């Protein structure tokens, strides 16, 4: 039986790859322009990095991780997100001894055992950017400005920046209690998972997709009304710096993000073109994550962009597919050898050329060239070669010209 890919794991085929390469290239250019450096981290980590970092009572850790015991008896997990790994690398290599501030980005696949649907997969790609070591709200605004700049540069419009503050270790417990109190006489409306969340982690009820849970929580107290004066000051400054950066935003008091490590600033960029999976990117501040995984008190802020969702939003009128420059149609054995020699030289000069290795009829080679959408075909016949000539056909205008074999390479390089 034919072996197929695993459900929720996608191939990204050559006719799609141009979009992905464009997005990655733009991310590198924009982020490096903002002083960020790339970091590459492993795909597998010790399970406890995520259970401690992301939080035991989150959807990711409770039911979405690809966790297994390796042959040495260690519990390992395919990374469901990159922030915890980046923080681990920063601590492990003591990057803070070089400079207290680290601005890092990373591009790669993440793994979550979610129900696959459009825009939601089990292996999906994220572009992550993180700043470690700065508590100042200026940097919250800086990463958001960078994010929006990137989204604009890839050509995405009609986006909405939503922000919220989730408070801190001091003020959030008070809010949790308020939320619990508010929901205590509505628990019959909650799904089984949320009844449990009500005890373990009531903020996670905001993330639940079940309608009755959303109804139960609709008029709940808002975290923003319970944050302490320090958090309020931080949030006010973030808004001020966002405005100074020329950005508009919408306050979304219901946005709590799905991971426990977030503190203070939380943000999402949503697109109304995407349907129900409308969050293209999300992020926030996480001033307690480092303590959870390593003990040091280091603040952090960052975001993760979902690449599949971003690629869906790219402008439709833009050409991302890399077509060939030239097809060489050789007729006869001697011509095919000459075509092969030319092909190598063209490749060495960076010209994307192709030949027909089987030496088929001119008609069938022209048909293939047409299908490959090449702008030029070089026709090499034995007769032409003996006269020291070749014919170059412009596939768009259908015009043909004879070129002398001696000048062929330079002539082609100039034209293409
Ligand atoms: P999160 O790490 O959950 O904050 O997600 C950040 C971004 O990653 C989201 O805004 C999505 O664009 C993307 N994302 C998260 N989960 C998935 C998934 N299962 N499939 C595709 N994209 C995802």
C-alpha cells in the first residue's frame, strides 16, 4: 500500500516554496535591521522544559505535546513552541555575560497534537522573535513595531493589532480569584475541561471554543481592571510608545493567550480574511519564564508568527514561483552533447536552464518548454551547429533570431 504523510503534517511543494522563501528572507532582513540575530535550537527538548515553562495546566502541555520516552528512558518532547527553548539556550550558554540584552529570532517547525483543519496543523512553522533582558515598556513597543513593519513588507494589509495587559505575579492571583468567584455559580454552563480549568487555571477558559463556555465568561470581570499600579504604568507606557511608533491598536480585554508564562503585555495580530483561525501572530511579555526553567530573574518579550497562515494571506497578484530562464531544445545526438556542454556553462553562470535528456522531437520539446513557462528556447540542430549558428526563440513574442555559436554564452547571459 502507498505510504502517505501523517495527518496534520504537510509537504510544501516546489510551486508553493517561493512564498515561503520570500517570507523567510523578508523576516531575516527586517529582524536583522532591528538588530536581531538568528539562533537555531533543537527540535527535541526534555519534556520538563515545556511543562515547567509553558505551564502544566495549559492545553499545550495537557493534551497537545508529542512526548515519548527515548531508548535511554528519558522523556523528550518535540518542541510545541520556540520561546522556552530559546530561553533555555540563553541560560545554558550564559549569553547574558556577553551583553544583558539579547535580541534573537528563530524560524522552524513546531509540533502540536491539535485537530487539523485549515490553518491548523500538527507540524506547522513559526517565525519567532524574542528580546531577553529588558523590562522597559519601550521594548514591548519596539517588537510590535518590528512585527507590523515585517507584515507590511510581506504585503499583508487589513490587519488589526489587539493588545491587553495580563498583570503580574502580584496582581493576577487576585484576578483569578475574582474570575473563580464570578464563574462559581455558572459552572453548570462549562464543558468538562473548563470545569476542571475553573479549579486549576480559570484564565484558560477564555481560550475554550465551546459556545456555552464563551457565554458563561462573556460578562466576566476583566483582567485589565485588576492590574496593579506598576502593571498599569507599564501598560500606559506601552500604549504611548506604540502611538509614538505610529501604530493604532485595539484593546481586547478578553485576549489572554494560551500559555501561562505571559505577564503584562499580550498582543495578537488578526486578519479577518482567515476565518476562525484568524490569529496570524501572537506574543507578549513573560517575566517569570526564566525563573520557571532556570532560576534567574530575566524579563522577556516576543512573538510567534504562524507561517502557514501568513502564506495564505500573501497578495494573490504577486509571482512567487521561480521559473526557468531557458530551455535548450537539441535535435540529434551531436546537438545534445553540445547542449549538455552549454547547460553546464549556463548553470555555472547562474542561468536556470533545462534540456531534454531523451532527445525527443522538436514538437514535444517545445510543448515541454511551453509547460515550464520558459521565456526563451534555444534550438540547437545539427544543421545549425555545422553553420556555427543556433536559433533563439522568444516564447512570448514568438520571434526567432540566429545567434553565432561563438557568442552564444555571452549573448544568452545578456538576454536573460
Ligand atoms: P502560539 O504559539 O499558540 O501563540 O501561536 C502563535 C501563532 O502560531 C498563531 O498565531 C498561529 O498563526 C500559529 N499557530 C499556532 N498553532 C498552530 C497550528 N496548530 N497550526 C498552524 N499554525 C499555528
